[in-house]
């Protein structure tokens, strides 16, 4: 059994490694211990997953599970910085795991080189403090959202396409609804990086934002994303945050009888 779980102190090497973040307000040794005792699952090891996993591993999140059945392609390399030409043709979750191991050998990384689906979601998502959705399609986002709402598991979801990105945090029993309250229909047109393109640097921006919010959640700091959706436009770098409201017709969360904050 790993000695990391429920550990109550940091090793000397950890004090040195994490010294620049431990000195932050609302972080400290207690915050670092919280990260060390935290477990997250990241679905999707492409653009956003690369960035999120790299920052969370670097920051010392104690257990990180990676899920992705996709292989690295040459067209991924402009924005998926954990990969290089030698990665092409190899599984993304495997390749990202190798990168994270070299970055930080004081955490646990669990690799799941397969696509998330309705059959395996019940095995892959439980026992994590936070589910981080870095997937690239509506069907998977809706599947993850449904599981998280039903199982009352916090969900941090983000996406980026073209020059725009968005992020939201869905917490149980807040009254601010779920992902599907906002996106209740799958668009007829395939909206994906493959069909519409994506700015590599905006992937870095949104992934960094998602990583920052994940860390704040694990540190038990407040996040506006728990009640708002953020929309970021890289064309003029505008950031707009809109208060979310639960959709009473939502076929995922409407029956959960969440208390309304109003
Ligand atoms: Zn909903």
C-alpha cells in the first residue's frame, strides 16, 4: 500500500519541490497535504488533458488517473506538448503517463488506455475527488456529466474550439444545474477540432485555466465556476462569466431535487 494516502506530513524533498507554491496565501503546508491526499481522473489526454495533467502532476496531486483510447497523430503536435514525433502512433494515455513519471516521481499515475463509454464509466470514475473532463465531443461530455450528477461527484468541464473556450464546475446540490442544463441537444453539425480547427495557444490558455480551477477546488478555495460558466474568446481575449440556472426540464438533474439558491 502506498504511504501517500492519508499521510499527515510532507517529505523533505516535497518541501523543496513545492516550496514556491506552499508560500502562497490559501496554500501552505496544509494545502499541499490536501493535494497529496487528493485523487483526480482526467478523461481525454489530448490538448486540454496534456496541460491539465502536467500542471496537476507538477503541483503534487497525489493520484492522477488518465483515460484515453486515442493514438497520437502528427496533427496533434502543435498543441499537445507532452508528445513528440516519436509519440505518433502510440496511445495518448500511455505517452502522457511516461511524461508525467519523468516530471514527478512522488505521485501515483494510473493509466487507462481506452475510450470511456457507458460500459466502463462505472469502473473508471469512482473513488476520485474530482472528475476532469478534457474530452473532445458532446457525447462523452454528456455521458460524464450524467454519471457525475447521479453519483454526486464534482465535475470540472472545459472545451476549446477555434479561438474560443469555456469552463464550468458542476458541484452536487448547489442549484446551479449541470452541463446538460446548458447543452441539452447534440448539435447536428460535428463541432470538433477536426472539422473547425483550433488555436494551439488557446488550448494552453483554457487548459491552464482548467488546471488552476482544479487546484483551487482541491485546495478548498472558492471558485466562481461553481455557479457560472466562463466563456473566453482568444480573438480579443474577452472573458465573460454568466450565472447558471438549473433547467427544470433537464433530463439529467431535474429529478435530483436540488435545492434552489434563489
Ligand atoms: Zn441539468
